[in-house]
C-alpha cells in the first residue's frame, strides 16, 4: 500500500516501465494495413524491377554491336523478334541482331540497351542505327530500384499509403501488425453525465471519457469507454472490475469533486495493489498507479488538461512500448511567448499553445474545456526554476503525432 | 470526343470543377466520429459551465457580506447548508449566510464567491472570515468557458480527439459527417500482377492500386480496388463498367506499356464521353478525364510518381470538394537544395523530397518505386522558366496532410 506518499516522477515512470502489456501481433491483409503499426522489420523478398526492363519503346540491342555507328556509316541490325510488356522473351540476341521491345518489357538475353524508335530507321526486316548506344541506355537494371533484402518498413513504423504501396510493389499482400492495445476508460464524478443525456442542474457533460478514448485511438490503440462511475465505492468498484476484464490497461479520470481520489485508491487496493499514490508534479499530485489482476490501472486527475498531461507522461509511453514505438512521443522546440512564473520546489508541466515557433503559455486554468482545446502540448519547468523568460527556448511535448 | 488534343491544365481543372459528386451526409455516434469530416458548422447548444461552479472546496458566500472582514475584526457567517458536486442546491443565501460547497458544485442562489477551507475558521455552525472575498473568487462563471452558440467545429474540419472531446463536453453525442466518397481504382497493364500472386518472368507487382486506394482512404474517402485490367478492350471495358457501378468516381492508372492510353480513351468514349485526352503538363501528357453514366472517370499515367502527381492535381480537389474541404491541399514553402533545369514551353511538376526547409529534387525518374517513396510532394516549374536556382524559394504541394 502506498497511500498518500508522494513520489518523484522518475519513480512513477519506473513503475510504468515495469509493466508488461503484450497485446500481441496479428497478420492483416495489406488492404487493411493502412494506419496500423508494423510488428516486425520488413525486407524486400524480390529485386525491383525483377529483370532488366525497357524504359522506352524501341529496339533491344547488344550495345557493343553499335559502338561503330555514325551518321556517315550506320550500323545495320537484323530484327529477329519482339517483346511486349508482361511477356517472357523466348529468344536471345546473337551478334548483329535486335528485337522490337515495348516500355516495361523484359530485355531478351544478351541485350543490354534499348534504342528508342525515333533514333533508328527501319528498313524491311532491319534497323539502321546512326549513333552508338551505351550499355544501360533505355534500361532499368534488375534490382536497381529496390534490391532484394532491402529494409522497407521498420518495426514500430506506422503504415501510411506509401508504406502499403511499397509493400504491394514487392508483392507482399499480408502484413504483421501489432494488435491494438485495449484501454478501458472510466470517468468518475457525481456531477458528470455522458453526452446525449439530459443535463440536470448541477451536472456537467463528460469530456475526459471521449478525449482519452480518441487520443488512444489516434495513437494506435483501442479506447473503450466503460461509463461514468458515481463517487461511491459500489459504483466505482463494479465499473473497475468490468474494465479490468475488458482492457489490457484501465484509465480512470477523477471527477473534480474532492474525495474521489481516495475512493479510487481504496477500490484499487481492494481489488489489487496501489503502486503509486501521488506524484511530485503539478498537475498530477493525486495521480494513482496500480495493478489489478496483472493489468495496469491509472487514476488520473479530473481536470481535462491535467488529465491529458498525466496521460501523456505516464500512459502514452506504456502504449507506445506495446506498439513497438517506444520513444516516439512528439516534441518540438519553440520559444516562449511570455515570461511565466513557477514555484520553486515544484516540478511543473505548463500547457502551451503553439503559434508557429512560439509557445504561448495557457494560464486560463486546467479546469476549462477551452484550455484543453487550445493546448498543443506542455513545457516542463524543473523544481529549481522560478521563472522562464520571454523568448526562452523550450521543448514542447506534443499532445498528438505520437 | 477530345482524342489527342492536349489542353492546358486550367482547362482540365475547369472540367474537374464542373463535376458534381455528392456522396451526401450521414449522422454517426460521437464514438465513431474520430477521423471523419464535419458536414456542418457545429455550435454549442449550452453554456459551459452550465452554472456558476465552485473551483475550490470551501464556503459559498455573498461577497458583499465579507467586504468589512479583517484580521482584527473577522466577519461571522452562519452556515445554513451544503452543496456537493452534481447536486442542485435547494436553498438561497440570505444576508449573513454561507454554505459548505465542494469543488465542481453549483453555487446556491445569491452566492457569488467561494472562500477555500484554509482561509476560514469554523466555529460550531458559523465561519469566521479574516479578509474580504471579491465577487467571482473561487467561481467559474456560467458560460465563461464556452458560451452557448459558440462555433465549435467548422464544416470541413477533420474531427481529431480534441474535437470529439469538445463535442462531448457540450453534450453532443451524434455528429453529421460527410459520407466517404467511394473511388473505384483500376490498374492496367499486361505486366502488372496484384501482390500475393506468383511473379512470372516479365511481370511486376502493382503499386498504383494500393497507393491510390490508401491515399484516398487517408484523405477521408473510400478507395476500392477493382483489380488489374489487361491491355485489351474486353478486359478493360468489363472492369470499368463494374467500377462505374461501385464508385462515385473511377480512377484508372495506365500500365507502362505504350498503347494503353489510347485503349482507355476508346473504352471511356464507348461507355460515355472523353472530356480531356492529354494535358500540357509534365508528367501528365497522356492523362484522360471522362464521364460515364454521370460519374467522373480519370485515366492517370502508370509511373507511380507521375500517377500520384496527377492524382493530387486533378482528383484530390474533387474529393476534397465532396468532403467540404475545398482548398485544403497541403502546401509548404521550402528552398531548393540543387539547381534544376527545365524545358522552356513545358509546364513541369518536379517531385521533391523535403529535408527540413530544403526541397531536394528527385531526378531518379518517375518510373522508380523509390522515387515515389522519397517524394513528399512536387514543385511547379512554369512554361516560361528554364531553371530554378539552388536556394530559390519554392512552394511544395504535399502528397499528404490533405
């Protein structure tokens, strides 16, 4: 039991680091691969192109046969056949021989250059060539584009349309991706009502449930909203037990009302173990980290910006690790638009809005929905620092682009 | 019939502009809204918070009752009740009265300030106040965060996790989004084989089918791959007829082999009408725009980078318009890393790779898969320009972030 014993952030991160969630790997058809995260390094099984390929319409030749060609004394080659795209040539060129070839087609044996139509004269069964062709002219050599064995996609890489197209181009039609880690999300608070319901006096609509679920979805996980728990033990306990069965991870956001945080810790302790109860950061002092049936359970602050900040600090690294994307938290260097003051001895994470290269501190208060909407990320202010100056360079940890 | 009559890009864009595709609007639950495009401006139906709300645990008071308070002569107020978060207070404060209130709770009638616990002394049923409270202290006023009627999401805006959370916070649980425009995609070429099949000598794997489908999917449409047509009339005609029944738009990418482009134009003309056959741009000279049964049909070049460039120039604007996102093509200003030469009288779209603020021209040739993978977008070189200098400022039209 670790009730009310505030620990440094490093200690909390150690606890997170000790968690193992392994949603596993699944193979999906390439047409379902878009947006998923590769679960292994993928290498090209073939050379691209898989053969020496004509890049123009014209005549395949042995370049050496043309070296003596000139305007005054053209070289004469015998046209012995033709190759169209998609065909396998059934013949080889002998000395003094050429073949009609179309763009994209495979060069016949012994051919090493393609002279385009415009540069030859066809006379009956022969062509006249007026200047030398060098080996490789009009040819894309086998493997020059992508050699067999080349690394195409790295483990942990998100598959965008270029990645799926690349895999298609080397013939891969199934891809191993990480299963989406399932995160069961609970909101708490007597005053909190899910959207779509009537709002009675004294009640407000839930924001954290949707915010957490969809932030998890954008990150590549699967956010599953379990509902709003009331500030009583039975309600919270029932919902947490359900959540532990559904999710690989459980995330609970506290209501704004006092007392909820202790309730959450009590229920987690009853069902499993509280590992951390309180972190020496602002916001995040009431944050809880626990384990129930081997599954990590997080209790985050209720104020939306605080909730998202602690989610980014603690839960995102765990989910990224499960997706093979460790360390992929988005950061951006910016300059502070205004001077800000902090309290010495308090490690603060200040929400900021980005305006180009400027980071604008959001001072409206983390209880405001509009603070949450405006915040693009946060800036850390260490314990030892009392203020950051206008124009000071800061590193912004982003709330997106994980 | 517009066979082989090359037109300026402006004329081709006029034809595209004349197309009307209206996939329509659908209402989805907010938990299915992530990543969709809002089909209407969405305004807040409520004030947030919907009532004057305590931001601290403490005592709700009438500020004017405390104006005379001082250390030497504290004001004494009678505690007449309590309000917890989620409750509707059933009483109003009279002169000289206060009420216990928890964070997030609704202020009782006549209360206009909340003094936190630490700043009062409780003695039996009364509290002692040692300094004046100003109206608004410890209170988040009704509507101060989001006023009723405020524009929250604009028509055409992509719903990220912040947007869905914002809608949730004002109680909206259904959202009108644009249906995804369906785009039926056909690859053509005797040498082209879909991934997953055995590659025979002379054949290569399809790249454009997957590239186009997933670029369309990332843009917010639905790309549906119809298959690879062989370079013969029957095969192509059968697939185009099927595609016209499936898609709101049909996109065909040509094989690299010569003759295909005329075949495609012939089939479109037989089934409908060719509007444009050839555009005075490079790449894009063989591009076809037609209409079959009222549905736009595009024939794009077969080389992957050329295909994607013409897709971005011609098809993307149509799809963005259908999604209410007209003009949302991503652009970025960069400086050219190397000098590049162009041909006077030819309007060129040069693929480039972005390295920070530098645009690196891709000169490998648009037939290469790796050119396609490297290209982040393209730079336009007008007819009148023969070269662009190293370091010159250019506008890059991006292949993503639509």
